[in-house]
């Protein structure tokens, strides 16, 4: 049971990551009720596709196999090409978002003594060093990080409750929900870590299913609670920078305007430390999965050579990007959730399920529904990124309702 719980914490640590810091900013513009309903729906769908992926990893029987190789076996070479493209968008987007947010947080924590660029570099060196220690040690370190995360999260929630305005929770804008879906998907994504979880649990189906359920249920609760308190504490718009709309325009994590709104040096420190723990824990676990992905792609050769090539391919490109184009936090999360996560962990598992249906009507119906849902979500995000579809929050309605 300890192994299952430890594996579940790996999933939780991967899920409660970069997405949670941006989650209340995008969902806050849709309102509480739409955000919570969408979160539960996304959780159920993502749990289902996670189980499909785990089943395929188990069936492969290979201790070192990763998702791209599995997809090639099931959907052919074209399937693997799509998977590799999706992975490249995902992994580089994730690391860019982590590094950008990490640089912002460290710069603010040091009172500006560290520039955003230097903050990025410090975060990169420390977090990458932890990620390179190996899966077993990462799992142990992650347990400590998760314990610290929960402690600081509890303190932050308790203090935030004191400044909440219950009226803010009644705001609803269903029309903005399509724009919020990508970041909800991103905040519930964990599938990168599934191959490592399967290896840790010796490919035992029941143990893996339990770990997936527990490991994703905790983030659903945490994300929902986080959405509630941030939406209740921060105004949608208004003068100053301590608003949801201002954080959205500046591409900032939710903890930065929240810390400023609390007007307390101690609580500001708690909020920033919470942000840092989230970023480090998520970066370390995501990096572990990313290294496995590249090792799966690197041609056969000496183990040391494969490892070095994997490290260079994993970490150097996103470091360069974040220095060339800072401030990509929320934009990176939208692309991750709306394109790569949906492709890799939505459309492709659904296609595999559909292929396996073999005339079984219930499976065909489920697979078809999943394909339609994920195709619709990706289409909405692509239209928004192309500028064809523009969705804006009802800021005027919010002011007329809550600022009279």
C-alpha cells in the first residue's frame, strides 16, 4: 500500500504543478460555478485516458518503453510522428512556463536583487540538479516537497479566507468558459509520469489504477479549493495590479497578485514559498518524464551517451527560449493544454480505444464521444491562437454588479 501511495504522490506532484498557479486567473474570468463543473468533467475524462495509457504501457511489457514507442506499435509510424510533435510542444512548453514563473517568483522573493533572468538561471540550476538524481531519489524528495506544499497551501488558504468577498463567487460568465478549458486541461494533466509509475508498481494493473485514482483525486480537490479562494479574494478588474484581469494581461501566476492583496509581509512570503515549492516539485517530476521520453528516442548506443544527449535535448532549448522571450507563462499553458495535452493524452488514447473496440458497441460509443470532445476543445484553442475566435470576459457586467 505504501508503494501505491508513493506512486499516487508522484502523480499528484506532477498534476499540482505549473497549471495550478495560472488556473484561477483564466477560470476566474468565467466565474466559480462554470469553473468547478468544467474541472470535474475534465478530471473524469483525464482519468479515463490515463487508464487507457497505463493499460497500453503494461501490455508493452518493456521496462524502459515510453509512450511514443507504444503509439508506434498501436497506430503505426504516423502515430509516432504525431506523438513526437505533440511531446516536443508539451515538454518545451512546460519547461519554458516553469522557468518563466520560477524567474518571476525568485526575483520578487529577493526584492528585485535577482533580475528575472538571473532568477531563471538559479531556478534552472537547482531544479535540474534535483531532477538528474534519478527516479528513486526524486520520488523520496517529492514526498518531502509535497508535504511542504500542503503545509504552505493550508496556511495560504486559511489566510486567504479572511479577505474573501462571497459576492465575487456568484459571478458567472459561461461564454468565457471555452477560453478557460485549455488551462483546466493543463492543470489536470499528469500522463507524462505514467510510464514511471507503471515501472515503480511493477506493471500491476490494480495497483496502477488505484494510484491513478488517488493521485488525480487529490489535485481535483486542491484545484477546486484554490479556484474558490482566489476567485473569492481577488476582484476581476479595477485599479491597481491586484486583480485577476491585471494578472492575466501581465502573464503572472495567481499567487503574485494574491500575495500583494493580503498586505502582509509574512503571508506574502508564504504565498511565494508555496509558488516556489509547486514549481520545483512539478519541474523535477516533469523533467524525470522528459528524460525518459528522449532516451526512448535517442538511437541505441552507450548508456552514458544516450543520457548526455537526453539531458542536452531536454533542458537547453527551453532555457534559450525563456531568455529570448520572457513572460510566456500563461500563453505557454494555453498552448500546452489546448494543443499538446489534448493531442497526446486525449485524441491518441481515444484513437487506440476506438481501434480496440472491434465491434463492441459500448467501447465504440465511448471512444467516439472522447474523440469529438477532444477535437472540439483543440479546435477552439487553435481558433483562439490564430485570432479567428476572440473571447473576452464580461468586465463591464462585473463592475456594474459588484462595484456599485
